[in-house]
C-alpha cells in the first residue's frame, strides 16, 4: 500500500547573524495511510522543523528547504512535492488535506474571534460551504471532539474555555476538512496528565474513525510508547534510528536511543522497593553503584506544617473590595523528615505551588503554622524572616526565568551569601568556587551570563544558589519538568546525591508521577488545595486509595508499548474551581489512616 | 536579518558621532560670533559659495548657526531628558515594584499630570520661571517626567514578577537591593531606548516654547529657535527652515537607529 | 490686556496722528460702483466691542466704521465738523458750543439729539464706565443741552487739546441714549456701517447703514476676518480669499509692491519707535552713558535692518509736518570708538557693562532690532542680552513695574505736542515709564500749556526736543510706515486710512465689478 | 460594568486633582489679574479696589472654592480680554477643536496602521527602515512647520483648501471640514510617527504568536492572516496608544489653531496665555485636561468593546 508521505533527504537551513545554520539534514521517512508515526527527540533535535517543513510553515520561522523532497499523495491521488509547491497550492493543502495541532492550546486560538468563526473560516475557504452549513459542520466537529454544550461554545471566546477544551477545539479545527494526515506537534506537553490522557485517547479514536495517518511529534518516550506504530528517533537534526515501536523499546540499536530510554522512569518500576533510587544513566552505572544504601538516619522531623491555609482575595466591585476568595491551600498538614524528600503531586491549580510558597512565606498564608527546626515561620517579623530564609531555599521551575540575565553567574550564586554576610572577599570567592564544583559546573562558567548555559546547567546554577547558605530545606518547584529527560535524570541524581551528602530535605513539587515514584520518600497528592492522600511512596503508589489518586495514576502514560491505556475515549472528572464566596468555611480535613503513615482524606 | 540590524545601528552611531563631533568641535573651531555676525547685504541669501547653507533674515550664515546651534539644542535636550529620567525613575520603579497602595497613589498623580499636554505644562512652567536655557530645561524635563514614570512603572511591574526576583527575595535579598541589582538593570534598556526617543521630542519642544518667545533667547543659535524664526519666511527662504529641520531630522534618525542597537549592546544575551 | 490697549490710550491723547496719510501710489480710479462685500484680513483679534471701553486699536479699527464722532480731523489734522455741523470755542477757552447736524440717523433709525451727545459724553466721563479716554473730559464742569440741536460744554480750566481729543473717536463718538449696556455685545452708533455679528476670533460682519448722514457707503457689507498669522494673511490675499489685508509684514512690502495683481498702500508715519533707558538704573543716570549708547547705534542701518526700509529715521518724535518739529536736530552718527571713550570716562570700561534688553515678541521687528544692537554693543564692549517678553509680560514688567534696564517701544505718532511731550517726558507724565526726571523739561511742558500763541508754543516744544536729544533721555529712532495690501479690484483704497493712521474707514471704498 | 463604574470614580478623583493642579499652576503665574484689567490706567488704589471686587485678596483656599464652586454651578467667570462669559466662549470653541482632533486622529491612524503593519511584516528589512524613517521625518520638524507647508502647498500653490479660518458647522458643515482639513493633516503627520512605531511593535509581537501559525496551518492566505487575524488583535493596543496621544494633540492645537486662525480651544488657550487672561487660562487649561482624561476613559471603554478578554474581566 502506497505511503501517503515520503520524505527524502530533507535539509532545512536557517539564516542567522552568523550565516546559515542547518536545522535538519538528511532526514528521510515515510508514513503509511492510517498509521501513527512518532518523531521523538530532545529539544533541538529538529523534530518540529521536520513537521513544519511538511506544511511549508518553516519559511515563516526564517527557515528554507535547501534539499530533499517531501512527497505527499493528495486527495485526487496525485503526488505533490511539498518542497517545490507554490504558495497557492500549499494554501489548498494546508488545513484541507493536512491538518496540524500545536503545543500551546492557550495561545493557539485567536483571542478576539469566536470559536465559531475560527472553526468555520477554514471550512468556508476549502469546502466552499456557506455560513450556515459551516456552522452546522462546526457543531458536528465540536461534538466529535466531545466538548460539552457545543452550541454555547460556538459563541464563546477562547479565554472562556479551559486548556483542555481549547486543545479539543484546535483538534476540531485541524480535523475540520477531514485531512488524510494529521500533524500533532507536542499536542499534550502543556496539559495536565488527565487531560493529556483524554487528548491522546481522542486522537487515537479520531484516527480509527477516519483512517487518517498521524505524524506525532513529542519528547516524551512514555507518550511514544502509548501512541506510536512506528518511531523515528532524532538527535541534533538527524535521524538516529527508525523502527516499529516494539523494536525501538525492546531492542534499540543505537546508543543514543538506549540512553534516552534508560533515562525515562517507568511508572510502576519501583514496585516493592522502599528507598528511592537514582535515575539510570548510560555510562553512569559507577555512580549508581556508589550510591550507598540509605544511611539509617534517625528520622527526626525538620518541617512540620499544621493546618496551613492560604487564600487569595478576588477583588471586584466599585471599591475593589474582596468579593470572593481562591482557596489555594486548604487546611494542609504534613511533616518532612531530615534528609528525606516529600513530593507534593497534583495537577495545575491544585495548590501544590502555593503550598510551597506559603511555607517559605513568599506568599502570606492565611492561617496555620509552619515549624522549621523548632521555629514557627508564621509569626516571624520581616527581619527574622529574612534570617530564617537561610534555612529554607527554593529552586524554581523555569531555569531561564529564574536567573537574572544581566548578572554574572558567580554574582548570582554569591548573592545569598552576601545577604547573610556569611563570607566576603577571598572567602566568598572560594565558597562560590566550591559551590560550582559541588554542582559539577566548570569553573570557567563563573564569569558567564545565564544565556550562555543550557537549561540543565542553569538549573545547576539555581541549585548552587540555593545551597549557598547551607539550607536545611529546599523547596523544588517543578525543578526538572522543563528539562530534557537525560538532563532531568542528571539533575535529579545530583539532587539525590546532595541529599545523601548534606542531609538536605526536599519538598518536591511535581506533576510527573513517574519521577516522583523514583525519588520521593513520602508522597502527598493534592486536589483543590487539600492533600487527599499522603503516605510513604510505596504505600501511595502500590495502594492508591483516594479516587483522585486512582484516576491520576491511571492517566499516567507508561513508557512501555505493551501497556497501552488510551484506546478509547476517556473522561476524568474536571477539576472544579477553588473560588468560594467570602466567609465560606470549608470543613476541616479529616483523614483515615489505612496503613502506618498512609492517610486518606475522608470524603 | 540581524546583520542588517547591526549595519542600521552602525549608521545610527556614525550619524550621532558626527553630530556630537560638530556640537563639540564646532565651538572650538568657529569663533563664537560667527553665528551672530550679520551681512545686511546678503539677507536671506539662498545657498551660495560664500554661504553654503544660505543666510537668514538678518544675513547670518545658516551653516555657522546650525553648527553652533547644535550644542545648545543638544545640551537642552539631553539635560531635560536626563532630568525627566532622574525624576521618573524612582517614581516608576517604586510604584511598579511595590504596586498596591503606593502604586495607586503615585499613578493617580501621574495620570493627572498626563492629562495636561506636555507643551502646555512646559509653556506654563517656563512662563513662571522666565525665559533662559536652564528654565527651558526644567520646563521640558518636568513636562516629560510623567511619561517616563509611566513607562518605567510598566517595565518594573513586569520585571517584579520574574522568578529571579522571587528567587532573590527567597534568598533574603532586601527590597532595595532587589530593585538595584535585579529590577534596575532589567528595565534599563527600555528606559534608555525611551530616552533616546524623548530626546527628539525635547529638541522640538524647545521650538514649541519659542512660539511664545520662551526658550533660548536670540541672537543665540539653537535649532528650535532657528526653525521657529523661519516661520514667517518659509515661502521665500525655505532653507531657513530646512537647514535646522534637517539637522533635527538627522539627529532623530540617528537616535532611533542607535536606540534599536543600544538595546542589544546593553543585553548580555546579544554579546 | 493687549498692546493696542495702551497704544489706544496714547492715540487717545494725541488723537489722530496722521497727517502724512497720503497714499504713496495714486491710482487712476474708475467710477465707484455700489454693491459687494469687502473681505478684509484683519491682523488683530477684536476684543471688547464697546467703543468707550475698548482698549485696543484693533477693535477701534473695526468700530470706526460703526461709530461717528462729533468732530474729526482732516488730512492736515485740522479739527473739522463731524456729527456737529459747526462748533465754536469762547475766547476765554472755557466754553465750547456744538451745533448738531439735523436728522442724523442712528442704526436703530432714531434721530440723534443733543440728549444722545450728553449721554455719550457723560458715559465716557463716568469712571464706572471704564472708558479708556475718560480723562479727555477731566476738567469739564458741565454739559448742557439748551435744545435738541445744541450742546454746550463748560470747562473749569483751559484745556487746549480738548477739541482735538474729541476728534479721537473713542471720546467723541455719539451713541443712542441708554444704548450703553448693549454696546459691548451689539455696538450701535451713527457710522457708515451697522454691526451685524461677531464670532470671537473669527470674523466681524458689518452691513451698510443706508441713512448715514454723509451718504450711504458703496459696499453692501464688510467682513473683517481675523487672521493674526502674517504668512497666513499674505496667503489669503494671494489666493484671493481676501480682498485686502492690513499690516503687511515689513519684509514683504517690496515683494507685494512688485506683484502686479495686487495694490499696496503704505503711509507715513504710522508710529515712531524709540529705545528706552531706565533712569532708575544706575549707569543710565549718567548722561554720558546714555549719549554713548546713542552713539553706538547706526539708526539708518538699524531701520534698514529691522524695518526693511519701511520708515524714516528722525531725531524728534514730533509729527514730521507739525509746527513743533525741531528741524535743527540731527541724530548722532555711529561712533563706536567715541562711545567707548565716553563710557570709559563715565567709569564703565570695556566689558564692565552687562545690560538686559527686554524686547516684546509682539513686535517681531523689535526683536530683530535688538539682535542687531547686540552686535554693535558687543563691539563697543557692552554686553547686551535679550529677553523676549509677550506683550502682557512687557506691560507688567516694563510699563507698569518699571522693571527693566533697556527696552524699546513704539507710540502712534502723537501730533498733539502737549500730549506727546507732557505725558511721555514730564516727570509726572502718564507714559513716563522710564522715570525720567528733568527739571528743564518739566518746566517747559507745564509752561507750554498756558501759552496760547501757536508759534511761541511750538518753540517751547522745540526746546523740549533739544533737551531730550542733548540729554539723550531716550534714543529716538524712526517713523514707521503703515501698510495695506489689496486686490486691484478694490477701489478707493486711498480713502481707507483714517487720518489717525490706525483706524480704517470703508465709507468710500468699493469693489470693481 | 463594575469596571466602568470604577473608572468613572477614578475619573472624578482625577478631575478633582486636575482642578488642584490647574489652580496651583495658574496662581503662580506671574502677572496680576487686576493689573491686566487696569493696564495703563492702573493706579494703586484702583488696583486694590479691583482686587477686592475680584476676590483676589481672599485666602487661596477660598478663591479655589469660589472657582470650583462657580464651575459646578455653571458660573465660569468672564474673560478679561473678550469681556464675555467663559462658558459661552468655551462652548463655541470646543466644537471646532473636537473636529480637528478627531480628523487628525483619523488621518494619523489611516497612515500609521498600514505603514506599521507593512514594517512589521518585513521586520528588520529595508521596508522596515523606510517606514520608520518616513514616520520619523514627521516628528523631525515641529507641527507648525508642517502647518505652513500645508498652507503653501494646498492653499497657495494648489488652491485646493482655504488657507485659514473657521466656519460654524451649523452654517456650513462641508465648509467646516474644508477649513479643518489642513490643520488636521499637519497634526496627523506629527502623530503618525509614534503610532506607526506602536503598530509595528504590537504587530511583530502578535505575528510571532501561535494562533498565527495555526491560522496559516488552516491554509488561510497570508493576506487574511496579517490583515484580519493579526490586525484584529493589534487594533486594541494601538487605539489605546492613540488615546494617550490626545494629550499631545491638545498641546499641538495651541500652536496649530493659532497658525491657521482656526478658532478653537487651542486658539483660545493661546490668546489666554498671550494676554495673561488668568480666568480664561484657568478654565481652558482645566477643560483641556479634563477632556484629555475623559477621552482616555472613552478609549479604555472602547477597548472593552474591541477585546473580549476584558469584556468579561
């Protein structure tokens, strides 16, 4: 059966200040009708460039196809070399015979047009429908992507829809003209795990119903395992390996593929293990071997959070009075032991970040106590709080935004030390040097600026900055989620190493269950500002008892093609809004202890 | 694309350097009274070999006037803008960084001042202070302040939300230090770019003041004053307007081209 | 308040200055035709429309067409009958009797009677009216109206200039009885044109008064469009939007004269300019310094420079043709070196004098003149710096507060010597804003008031001029021309300028078909 | 809705502040009202009498009270030079200014938006430089320069438009527009530069957004993508900037109206300043400031209509 797409020796170059730079080179692959081809690779691997080339959208990013052919079999059976097609022809192909979905559902829709307009204009353009017919079709599409109350949605504007719904709309747009090929460029990367599951399932079903082929671009091996028929692994603009999903996962030929797979934590692989384990890194076996069996540290409590509650006012009305409150953190209690890691997991908006910030008083909690080393952070005044901050540091999610682009790295690492004037002059220099060594950053980075570093390196700097004042507690807010898997693994290992050596305690805020399973001692699952389930990692993962925990775990894609989960439409209970009218007094959190240290919120 | 931008910046820099050179060297090379010396037999003479840029209604050589005027005009413009930055920076910084009540109060104030047309403010102020260069500078400087305050505040607001500011706070940096170390350097480019644009307006504002006889006083040469003086003879001696006008145009052009690259120069990322 | 404010009040006194108001060009006029609306580009903004209250020459220039005066002057500045067909002064000079013309009609159709005259004069005398010329009636004892056609005015003491002051229409105009309250919004008189409407700052519209005592005007209407910007006004004339404009920028006169499609009327003199030295300012108390300053200035060159030749230098402010003009005086020629010497003698060696010259932007040519002066004074080792002032500021600082060192101003040429010399140079004079205090002049000016014989009187004033020149109390510069530009289709242009040089009269103007 | 009420309240507050500033500024202006009225006739006792009657001897606070109170009760005092009720003058002149302000704004936008979009589409290429340079030329010479050029070109040489003056719209609206055109054009040129700049930067920002790529992926013609999808998003910000320019505009009309003998608020302000007609200065300055602020409010409200995100927010 004839391939619908055959890419042959594609080469794309980008014009930059320092002359042309090769985006992808010598890329060849084919897509058969009705199959899903996953192109996987880390950032900068050229996977997106490839997909954009197929749409000839790469030009708008300053790129040019300088070699190769991109043959696409059109609806009428004729073969079109996209690389050579005229803008007019591409106009007919785009959105008509090839549909595309992008990564950012939040910005993928035009904020000032109604959903209806954005759904219908393509239809009217390509299918020559009149407004009425187009609207009818649009409605049909919204139904097919399972959007509740589609009639109402048509009249709404993007900002009135949730992220998941927006992505469904984007898919509906891509599907509008029943394309023979759907290109999905990281369609779920920006979404919560449950919504991701829904979207993946949706794509699967649409594919089955329409028999279209799918070109699926992602960085997430787990998603690949779940979606792909065949896989193309890319690295630095070239294809490393191609094969069926089974081949790739069970018998990878290339080292790179192996390393990539190794670094991916597989949910469930820690079954039966009590202590956390470092991530697997090819060539790093030595280091892992060196990992001493966890020292039998007597479990003394470092952080004790009692009934922590944080609410944000919702201003409104004539005098900007508070009309309602966001209950970001609601009656949360837990303890964290010295040298241990407590992971707070949950989906966006569940309050896990607010919880972390409230503990450091980067935002002021409404009530509750936070004890660190026998001190109640809650009633410290400005001055003492500053002092106390030496004990508790934070590592932020975005390694790009969390470093000041205008300051040299050494100054940024030195700043906390100066703040508490722990050292100065040569001593300071030495301390900074030592910190750089500690996080394995080459010393020549001392005088560099953040932009000269990779994401992983920046995160190391951020960690160094956090370590600078010898804190007892580090709150790591999605500290690794912006990093490529291999880098992620390295950084996680670094953190675990530091924990063992310095007896640090981590409050790990994360949405990635697989990572958490690997590195955490304790796990707390948060939902609508409350901890719904908390306990030893093994207990929570092996015996999830709160319905939300269950659904959360069931939604996590597993990096194992033999464990596919997203065949049919899924729909999880959408997260309700945590906004309550003034004076609303929610019931206190009551827990059942179902196993030693394993608590579940009573419904 | 980028290469083009840098060449553009080069042109800007060259232009500005040339103008600065003229402004600085001019007074050294040309006797001060060359700009006021009158040739009653060559009034409003079009450009000739004797007077390459022509002469004005009093037979004064436009070339000398525009050269010697450069200094006055730039002096006024630069000092006025610097003044407005000095006044506007703390205003905008504080109100943007702290937000909340302080922000409300300060911005209400700024809004009020913004409601008064800058020219009107400048006119009134220099009418109060009386006409001379210092007062002209003050008038323009004050009139421009609210605009800068607004822009700076917006920038500060943006930067104050960046994680690295939160990081600094969480590592015990005091607000003042955060403002100096983190907020200031990050808003500086925007401020400087805005400054370069304001310079152009300042030069012209001086011309506007001359409309009421305020601003630089004759016979001193300043571009604003010269353009103003050309008002009644534009049809019979266009060069009296075009010569200073061109000078301003080139400066503005240079400033704007320069402003674009200045951003890059200040940005370590571009290094 | 505005510049003309005080020009007006000065003109008030010296009343209608202008004898040499003869056209420089004489036009072969074809026969006048009736009809048409004359569109006049007026150089000023009309302000208060009440002829008594109005301070500004601009308003006067317009209101002149609406009002008629009881007496007026001919081209030789001889007082001649106006609304009064005759008048006589008693030998003792204390009683004036006016016989009014029969059935002079106001715009409202009423016939003028002596009651109206009495009402108008009383209104002008009444300080509450705020009339700018109230002092004309200062020593009037009584105004009687024996019958409808007769007005008798009794004086408490002799006031030689009284009649000529009445000829100044601000004081001499006759308004319908009790029309005072509405004069400000709807001026009414017995002039050749009726007031129609005024759009502030834009246009004053006037229509012909069919029953004008001197015969109806040719024009159906006059539209005075107010265009203060010279370039714009010129353009309006060139594009034909305007039939005529007053106050051609001096530097443009020759250019317009060269234009065959336009006619230009210049007359001489409109006013005289002089440089003023504040006598309360230490250096200027020394005549040597004042004379030295005079010697620094080349008046002819300055006139050419600032007026583009549209004027004539003069050592005396007296009206060129008046009997009191002292022809023996000659302006000091420029002598920088000599000036330097004198200044040195006076104790002001080169570079020791720093003088601020306040010039008003209201007269661009003053600023030009100032800039030329700066150059000469520089070469004489005096550092002159210019400060430009709006008219309002000049009046406050220089005229009222006497807060200046050196400045320059112009007066409408005052043809009545007493008004001229007493008010401007007598230590108690109303316009002595330089605080000049010269015993000789004080005595002469007082004495002159009592002398009845004209030649004797003239001689006294000649001495005054001599004294002013010798002491160089002020530096008298020149007489400036008045100018009007018009389309060639405008007829009777030479009758437009009222002898007083400031006001315009459209009674005998017509538009060629 | 609450948003609108909010803004209205803040407007009232600002208005109050404006009266304060205006009063303060006009009261430190040199020159004494009484002296201005009296002029050459001024003598000490007459002056003090007049001051008394004008209430100039009252404490400033009382004077301020009278002024504001008067304005509220519709008694805005009389102009010293025109001897007319200021309210009457203002109501006459406001229309004239409204016309050229609106007209010049429309001209500026009509020129700036295409130019800015064009520059944004060809960002950092020669087209960009051309557009920004030509826009800059607009600001490189003061408005009155362009004003005179307009007069010379369009009135004197081409004779297409009247060189000066103002016609009451009630009398002949077409005439009004004709008289308003040249000053508006001159003002528009001055405004254009900044607006072009803003349009360009806003558009470049929007063109780099995901939904633009999505639109292209739908196969929409580039024309549609830029001029519908992108521009629809740019309009809002650009309008806001334009609104802020109103302030600058009201500064420019002071010069421009005087130049064209176009008797509006600007001309009135100029006359007031020129003649130190303090009551008139006070009221005109206040009105201008108030108008500027209210236009900004209007623009904000307009923004709500344009941008759905705020509509609900």
